[in-house]
């Protein structure tokens, strides 16, 4: 079974630009969660989508948004990028949803904002 | 915000020794999970222990959970250089909200 795939692996953007990250979950998994990981803040939950509906959301500004498609693939968008958005963005899929079953993580997208 | 707090923040041991990492949390939980992360990569799920369980084993891994003390420990026996990684605990509450700790950085020297 193929694992969680995140694209692109690395991204360099300039302040003020926007970016879209993509995540393909494990086949059969309807839940996709997104996390931001930084050395200072650790792993911070962004949001979870389950069957195309946002089920939960963390404490991030509205510049961070996401969506999930009918095939469970998910995208995350960050608009008006700030230097502090530089981080490793991880997505994770799960069978029964975050918290209810183990999370399977992709290798992340390393975003650098200059 | 983070819920779990791992202790120690960093641990360095020799190959063959046992490694013990601890996790404390503040609120009631439904389950607690442990994950491993190799540098620059995604997290890998290790073990999930439910609030009504006290101990679970998986290969060289042993996890205990004490809900009265709101703490858990992860024991890796007979460690190998390949066990070098960061280890995170994550708690899931009754709403299935998950919170990750800051992690323990384990270094196993060959």
C-alpha cells in the first residue's frame, strides 16, 4: 500500500506570495490532518478534513486554509506569506480520524519564506 | 498548544542500553500515542495505548500509562544506532483532539 505523499518536497517563496501544498492520503483513508512543525513551537495542528468536510481547526489565522476533494486528496493554502510561516508542513491520514486511529504521516513539505 | 511534555528533552546512550522516555499531560485523555521522527522526515506511529490500558508491547518497545498520574513512559530495550530519532507523545481527548509534546531527542552511539 502506498504511503502518504506530499508535494512538493521543498518550496522557497517570498513574503507576500501564496503557496499551495498537496497531500495524497493512504488509499481508503478519509481523514487528512495538517500540522506545522517548527523548532520553536513544535508540532502545531492546523486542521483536519474528513470526507471533504473540515472537522476541526487549530489556532491559525485565516491565511491558512485547506480543502479536501472527493478522492480524499487534500490541499493546504497559505496566502500573504510571512517569514514566520517558514516550517515543515506535515500531513497525515488516518482511517477513523485524528485521535481515533493512528496517524500516517507524509515526509512533509519544507517551506522557506524569504 | 502542546499538551504532552516529554522528559528528558535529549537522551544519549550506547548501543545495547535501554532508553526510557517519559510523557506527562494535563487533561483527561481517550488514548495516548507515541511517534518517532527521523531528521527531516515525517512521523511514524509506534504504539497507541487507550486510557483503560496500563501497558502495551510492540517488539522492543514497551509503553506504560498511568492515568492517575497523567503520565506515560516509552521504553526501548537493547537500543540500536537506527533508533536515533526524536520521539513524541500525543494525547487524544474525548473529542479526538490531538496534542503533541515537544519530543525527546534520542541519540544511540554505536
